[in-house]
């Protein structure tokens, strides 16, 4: 029985091929390979288990609709981007109605040291330029700093979790984030972007 196989043994390329074949097993593979990670990522943003489950379901539906035609080079990164976009949109919808505590708010305010980080770049061209610059900056970071950057500001991990993962103190992570943030600000300013 195909359901008895461990999807963790299935490669990402095999999962993508199942999407292209419109095989519903691809959805089950995503759930079993990435489900725990998706719930954790969503919870860091939303702090609500029901909303997290909804985000996982919405992510699976979005993946079903996106693959094909998309053929992601990295399924894990693609899944993360889709899930994060869905969770952030749900967070924005909820915060229009009421104040919701979120690691996302803390991490974005911390990164840009501004409460208006969402409105700092208004048009799509500038957003695309900023995204390209951020990507270039992150690729140029040493591996440890890249891990801290992605964990803190993309996956919205709490500092304590990052410190535990790296076997360092939270203070060391805070120092690293301060340095990375200062380097990012200088990098963006050298490229004509002022936030």
C-alpha cells in the first residue's frame, strides 16, 4: 500500500513530479515531510493553533495550484515562501480587526527598527529591488550569520531557539543580530536604499 511508505524517503523531485502528474499523493507527501515545520512556522506568526492548521491546508492548496506550472529548484524553500506568505496575510487580516501578539511583528520591527517597515517601500519595482538586494546580502553572509538572519527574520524564530540551536547564549545571538542589522543598513545605503 503506497500510504504505508514513509514520505520522508521520497525526494523533493519525486514530490514535484507527483504534482505535475496531478497525483494527490503529493499533498500527503507535503503534509508528512513539511507539516510539522509548517505548523511551527505558522504558529510563530499567528499564535493560534486553528489558524496554523488552516495555513497548512491553504499552503497545500496553493502548492497544488502553483505546481505546475512552477517547477521550484528547492521545494523546501518554495513551501516555506508559500506558507509564510499565507500566514503573514492571515496575520495582517487579523490585526486589522484586533491587536495580536506575534514574533513576526517583533522580528520585522527589530530588523528595520521602524514601526512602518511595511509601508517603507510602496511600489512593486522598489520592492523587487529591495528583495534582490536582501537576497544578495544574505548570500554574502558567513554561514552562521546567514542561519541567524534567516531564522530570526524570515522564519521568525525566537532568539532563545536560535541560541539553543547554535549552542550559544541568547546574548551572543542578540549581538550577532545587532551586527547583521548594522551591516545590512550600511549595505542598503551603499546601494541607495534608505529605510
